[in-house]
């Protein structure tokens, strides 16, 4: 019997499609480290575009089946699953080998670009206040970090910074390294907030240019190092801080958080059109406070039914998920332990985790569409 050639294995794997990116794994450059030992045991690595890939098991099974069907001499098939998050900066020029994937090495944006070691910069925005945007941003950051991704979170809501409270870091100050601030770190997330630098009791009455310059400092004068995702928790509405952010860094995408009521959705339209005017890809919409789960498991849609989902559909936005009203979410925010850590099995935490995986998936798809062939 002849030895098994690497080409045979690649030919077999070229029949396996990445479900989201709609191309085969070989074209996408996702197959590495092919090895065949003397006993004809085949092994290789599949490099996914996010550690949060919800279809990991499906892809692995498809690879095993493809090799078994097309390489009959193989004694066994071992598939190692790993990941390198793709970069939203690949469409700013640069050499991508077979789609967005090979951009994951970190040669991201041009060298004078701020945050050049950050692969994906994501804004979490809302049309109005009080919809739980910061709570979602915090739990999104922690959920992504739990999958093994490197995550940073900037509290860009200068007028109402909530991240020091939500992470239980009210009396902690960041250290200086040379001229730059070193972000604080908790629950695997690197953090920066104006609340770490200014006495929380001091009300910030800032004019637009001052706020914009504070945001620029968080971008240029903080040691973020290499991150897979840097999340900006934006102030509600549409204003100077949002514009400054879009003009200063290559935003990989924006997530809009809303509640089901029509009034919140009217404000959301403004936020959506602002990001579209600024050419920022919209990753999708999250509906918070969607319903209250009663003890018998039924859902009480206090604020109306499916408003966010209908809005997303009519505005051609991906719907990232519904998150129920849950006391543990609010308590987590107040106690400094985000709900995905304090109550990982609650229905809210599960809903946030599903939405977070969907965010990671939309980032991969957007990067492939913008950076792919």
C-alpha cells in the first residue's frame, strides 16, 4: 500500500465547508500541521476564526468523515481544534492568504494606526439610556474572555462610568508604565474607565472636545498590547464621543442594545443611521429586558413582544438575541461580579453567552466579507 500524501488529505478536506464563511477549510487557510505516521494514522489541526465558534463539533465531525470517505488507507483520523481570531483590519490593506483568516498573526493595521495590535474593535451602543447597554458590554467582554479570547473593555461613557462598580474596582487606580497607563484586569478582561481616574463622586460636566480628547487618550495612551477584541461601552445616543471613536480607530463593528418598547426602537433608528453614515459595519441588535420568566417557566413580555427582532428584520440587521429581565443581572452589576460569573446557569447568563457567541460569529463573517477574495 502506498503512503498517504498530504495532497490527498487536503483534497478530502477541501470538501468541508465553513458554515458561516461559505468556503471550504483549505481555501480559507484553516488547515495546519498535517501529519501521517508509519501506521497511517492521520492528524491535522483546524484553526477556527474564533474560540467561540458554535459549530466546532460539527466542523470536527465533518473533517473526520471527509478523510474517512476520501482517504481509505487512513487507519485513524485525529483532529485538533484551535483558533486564531481574524482581524477586522484586514480590509485596510495587507496581504490576506485565502480570505481573512491569515490576518490573525497580528500584522493588522498600518503602523501609524492607533491600537495596531488589536484585531477587532467593537462598539456597544444604544439609542437611549437605561436599556442595560453597560451590563451587556461587561457580560459580553467576560463571556468572550471565558472562551479563551484576549479581551479589553473601555468605559467610553464618560458621563456615567459604570465599569468600576460592575467589576468591583471602585478604589483601584491604574499604574503608569512610562507615559502610558496600564489597564486594570479582572475576570480575564483588561479594563479602562474614567471612573478609575476621577473621584466617582465628582460629576463630570465636560464639553464635547474635552470628552473627545479623553477618549483619544484611552486609545493612544493606554498599554492595550495584543487583543482579539477591544470593546467600547459608548454613552447612549449619538454624539461627539461616538464620532470621535469612529474617526480615530478602524471600528470593526457596532452592536446596538435596545429594549422591546417602541420608544426605545425609535431612538435606535438614529443610532443605526449614524453608524451607517460613518461606514461602521453593524454586527447586529441585542434586545435586553425582553421578558420576565415566571416560576412555572412561562414568559411575561412586560415591555411588548419581539420589538427588537422585528426592528432588526426591517432594518436588515442581524438579531443577536433576547435577554430576559433577571434580578441576578442587576445584582451582579451592583455587587461587582458580572452575572455570567456569579450565576453562570441562570437563563439570563445563558442568553448573554449565546448572544456573545453570535457576536464573535458575526465578527468572523464580517471580516471574511470585507477581507476575503
